[in-house]
């Protein structure tokens, strides 16, 4: 399945006889709730999705900051968004793709045909395409979601993974090395992991690098078609962006949803340095 759709491709798809459903997943650590930004301007008909409350099951810190929601909770949210069985979906955020990638991974996990708008809202505005204001309240949908469509691993799997393949840490280098830790109780990384910052998946324009460029990037980290790859980050959000980039490069990777925020709360072994 194709990972990305460009602003011009999406504009054409919205004018077709079977337009995709649009989900606005604007989110950041600094501003987790993007509803105000959504109301100020969004793609026509896009429904706002709250990452913290609809794309995660926050509560027990031992499970990490953004553990996966149960299937039935995600299905209830998808019905609130107006989704029906067979709908194609496009997800977007402000432009960096982190929030959108979390929605992309979860919906792919649930069996939905979904793509990420490359460059997000910023790319749409740059292309001078139409924008609406206010909130969107769709009629409830009746979608039935599946589960287990994308590979996911637990903490014990992550601990053993470097002995069988590559475990990529998608956080910034200073967090990986343990020099700083702004979010979690312990600094460092999972022993045996390799640092591969998510920020290096995109160009200065905010668009994903090309497939060839991403293949070269990941090959430089030791990824080849025979490599078993798993990815984690701080809380399982930006790791989904890394998995999308790997898929663009032709590599299937597993997500460790609990990520460092779960690992750090469980008192597991920690490595520091490069």
C-alpha cells in the first residue's frame, strides 16, 4: 500500500467520485491538543483527531506515555470520525508528519486504507488549495476495524532484538546518548540500539525524502532487505514516522509502542553514549 499522497494528488482525489475521508491529527509535545489550530483552518471536511485521547490509552506510566488504544476504543473513535467500511483515509498534521504517522500506523494496524499527506497542512496551504474554518462534526460511521495488521513488539522483544536484527532509536542524538532527558525518568537508550533520528527522514521543505534517498539513509545504518528491523522512540509516536519512512524505502519494520517511556519506568537496563 502506498504510504504518501501529495497535495496535488489529494486535491484531485477529493474531486473524484469516491473522495477519501480526511483526518486532521495536529499534535506536538509542546501543544498536544491541536483543536484550536484545526478550527482556525483545515482541509475541507477534515475531522479533528486528538492523538492523546483517541490514538492512545494514557493512564499507567509503566505502559509508556502513549500506549496503543484497545481495538474497541479505536473503533468507537473511528465511528465518531464518520468512517465507514471500505473508506479510504488521508491523515495530516501541521507538516512534520509525526501526529499523522501515528494515525497512519494505527489505522493500517486496524486494516484501513490510509495515506499520509506529504508535507501536511503546510504543503496544502503552500499549494494555494482551499481551506475551511470551524469544527467539523460528521454523522457517525459504522466502520468495523480489524487488528494486528502491522507488526508490534513488547519490551522483552526489544531487549532481545539487537541479537537478531536492528533496533532503531528514532529520538534525537542527545536523548539517545543520555545527555538530556526532558520527558522520562531515566536518560539513555536500550542496549544494542542504533540511533536514527526521525528528523532525518524529511527534507528542509518538510516533505519526506524520496524512496531512493531513504534507502540510502537506512542502508548506511545497516538495513538491508534481509534485516529484521524494529523501531522505538520516546513514546511510540515518532517511531511510527520512522516506520513510514522505512516502508517508503521498501523495508517492513516492527513498532515498540511502549518505547523509552515504558522502558524507563520499568527499571530495565540502560545504555548511554554513542
